[in-house]
C-alpha cells in the first residue's frame, strides 16, 4: 500500500505509514495489557492453590482468617476451604483462556 502511494503522493504515503505505526503501537499496548493480566491470573491461581494445599489436611474446626474486601474475618477451615476452592476454579478458566492467547501471541511474534 505504501509503495504504491509513494510514487503518486508522498503525503498520502507518509499518512499511511503513520496510520500503520499507530495501529502497531495500539496493538503492542494491548498485548502488554494481556500479558499483565496473564501474570496477575497466574499469581492468583498460585496463591489459591497454595492456600488449598496448606489447609486441606488440617482440622476442619480449626480457626483461620480470610481477607474479604479488605477486612480480616475469622472463620473455620470448613467454612473457608469450599470458598477458596470455588475461587480457584473461577481463576483457572480465565487463566486457561489467557494462556491460549499467550501461545497465539508467541506464534504471531515468531512470524517473519
């Protein structure tokens, strides 16, 4: 597109090049946002897995504390464990989707 325009009108060619660069920068920014989200979901998944693996074999009546909306709440393990497992499953699905997206990005980046 740019090569065909460069002989006809240098202003149009420059404008097309600027549009392409703007689109590229926008897409690059979007990729950075997705990569940040993937890292965030991975950290959440790891934290939830760690909590589940740590408390699953403990006495269900044992006291534990959970941070809910910025407030530390005292509960028992039998109350907390199902909620943490549910949250872990809720994190796994978007994590799988974003990981697949990440693989697509890797393929795109490897293209010449």
